[in-house]
């Protein structure tokens, strides 16, 4: 599924048992806050997608929001608690790593609405938003296989965790769906949070993959991806962005971007709170909910042939209809086809 800049959705809660919080906030007194995670709000990827969403809310409503950019792990709990103490509501935490801190603080402030993206915190005042990254990654894997001339494609992940393995596994499945004999070369940047913001290392890994014959590389590595894309541009190869639409970074190099609509998730948290429509519980957003997809715009339209678009649209429809089941690595920590 491809998206335009105007694409917005209002996802339904996955949990039918979720209870609507009683809230008295109005447009006049809502005090939203967001705690960005490592990499910062201008990482051109995950955090920036959230930033775009909360900026859209501010632009439409005129309501300012508080923000904090985490630079070390100890700051997560401090920042979330400080926001709640200052009367912020709702408080949005970004990234799976904030889950332990957000769970602790949400228990301390049961009358404050919290939300987290990329992890589940099962509390009556928390909205948890997770995505089917493997479905979107399958689509860009299809495009990678169709664009590759060497039948060798690459993947560069950030921190080596099951979530990123989910991206890699979905991508590999998409590649193999098109060409069962294709080779997928994979590297992870590191095992600590520093792996999200190491463009130099990302570039080194990408160059190594190119030396092995790779001609299309997909990065799911936060700010590290900037180095991946630069290496692809320098080598005259193709790259695939992630989370935000990164096609604009290097037109002619960026084949597409796997869109993870964290911008819409963040926007909806703030807008629902303002409209007294905030609901806790779990939202699981995949292709069917327009939570993931791929980017087609003026920066890459000349690179996507009619045959390529038709194929990825066909595959997207099959996934949505349940005719293709994309294996989720996190279900059993294996990658099967």
C-alpha cells in the first residue's frame, strides 16, 4: 500500500475490552507532551515521524506541546515523571525502550493519560501502539527484488533486537516471494542504543555489502540509515528508507521508503485527548489499518515501473485479504517463508 502526504487514518482499537477513560480536558486546557527517544526528533526517521505528527496537531489546533529529547537511558523515567508532575496530559513516550519507565510513571499518575509507540504497557490509562513492520517490509522486499540486477540485496539494521529482526525477516520474505534464488545479506549495526545514531558504521556496513554484489539496500536503523543512503548514492546503488518518507534525501538513489505511520499514531493520541475520545488499550496497525506501506512520490516515481507498481499493489491486496501471511519474527524468533 502506498501513501501520499495527505494520508491519515483513524485506527480502531485491537482490544475490544478497552475502556474509554473519562476525561475533562478540552481544547482550552489540554497540555500534551512527548518524550522523544535516542536519535532525537530530527533523526530523519522514526522520531522525526512522530515530530511531524505532533507538529501537524499543533498547526491545526494552535495548541503547544511540551517535549524532551532523551540522550541517555537514565533520562527516560525522569522526563516522563517530570512531564506528569507539571500537569502534562497526555504524555506520549516514543520507542520500546521507554516501556519500563512509562509503566512505572503511569502507575504513579493514574489520572494522567499516557501513550507509547512500539511497545505494550498494559495499564488502564495507557494507549499502546504497535505496528506490523513485517508487512510493510515485505512490500519493499518485493520492490528490491524487482529492481535488483544482481539478485543480491542487503539489509542494515540498527540495534540487534527482535523488533529489527522483524523488519529484516519481512523484507527477506518479500524478496524471496519474487525470486526464491535471491540472496539477502544482513548486518546489524550494534547491540547498544548507540546503534541508532552511527552513520559512519552504517556506511561501512553498506560498502561491505556492495563489495559482495548487493545493489539494493534497505536500512531500518534510525539515524544510522543516513550513512547507508549516502554510501548507496556514492556507489551508484539503490537504497530503501524506513519509518518516514525518506525519498527526498537522495532522489535517484532512494527506490522507496517503508512507511510506518508513527506520525498518524502520535497525531491521533493528541487529537483524541483534545476531543475527549482517548481510549487506552492496544492498537495493532498493519496494512489493513493503513499503518504501514510504501512511498511513491515525485522523488522516486521515475524509478518505479508500471510492472513494479502493479506487482506490489497485487501483493499488498493479497496480504490484506489474508492470501499471503507474512511471518512475524517476534512470534517465535525465527524467519520462515
